[in-house]
């Protein structure tokens, strides 16, 4: 279990265009930073059992939720209920998200897995 937020983030690649750093977590909650180093059209549509709160730290994104679509920018936030299909594309290079999941995402602790 990680109890402190570290100033120096350790980002791990999760695709050809994005990387992830776990900020802090316990059994019930996990905070994660996701950085998009280049533009892509890959929406990476997915769903999971976790409730997800997403805060846009930098840049802008086009988010997709089921059949809905919304453009968000730094300072905006979104909420995804469990099992809702969603994804996004960055609209600017170096755009960054801060995601909070409950319960925590066990699979993120294994850096060889993604989503």
C-alpha cells in the first residue's frame, strides 16, 4: 500500500502514445496520473467495475461515454459509473488526466497490464 504522494512520478508506458503513474492508493481507492505524449484517434473504449472520477490537469480531450461525446479542458471533471463504456482522445500533445478509482485497480499494480 502506498500512503504518500511522491513528488517524482514514475510513469510507465500503457500505449504508444500514453503513460501512467500511480499517485497513491489503498484497498478502497486509487489515484492515477495519465499523460498523453502525442495525438491519437484511438478512443480506447473500455469498461470496468470501478467508479471513476476524472479531472483534466492539462490540455483538452474528447471523451466518449456510450453514445455521448463531450470536449473537456483543464479544470473540467467527469464521473463514470461502474460498467459504463467510455474512452477519450487527447486534443493537445502532453494533455494529462488525474483519475480516481474506487475500489482500487489491482491490475494497475502490474505495469505489464493496461486499462
